[in-house]
């Protein structure tokens, strides 16, 4: 009986944890593009499909975007791997990341 109740509770909570979860992609940067015509910087990693986008938090967070870009550029020039966090646990690194916003960058 106790096992059944615990299993039922876990099944009910699983969608809630997935909706609020994150996923991570790690690897060396293969492409880093920033544009002057729009506030848009994209990054591609080894093992990640598509190009993720800096910009989490909107234009009011441009200082955060600049810090992320600085970290990405430093890692790219040094040939170091980075880890990117995304706000959607339903994706994996094999999914297309075009326009998916990067939540944080870690070296």
C-alpha cells in the first residue's frame, strides 16, 4: 500500500518537475556570431544541434549578456569547453537549439 501511494505521488509530481527543469549542453564552441543589426548573439557547440541564443531576460539584461559573451569568447579563444544551461528540460542537446535562450554559461 505504501509503495503504491509513493508511486502515485511521484507520477503526479513528475510533470511539475519537468516543466520547471533545465537541461545542459557542454562542449567546445564551434561558432560564435554576434550581429550589429539586432541584439542577437548565437553560439554553436560540438554535440549540440543548432545555434543557441544569448538574451535570457530580454534587453534589460544586456550587461548579463555581455558577461556571457565575454566568457564565451574567452573559452573560444582558449579552446576550452563550456557548459550552457537552458530553461527547458524536455530538450536534449540533440534537439534543434535555434532561438533557444541560454540561461547561464559555465567554464
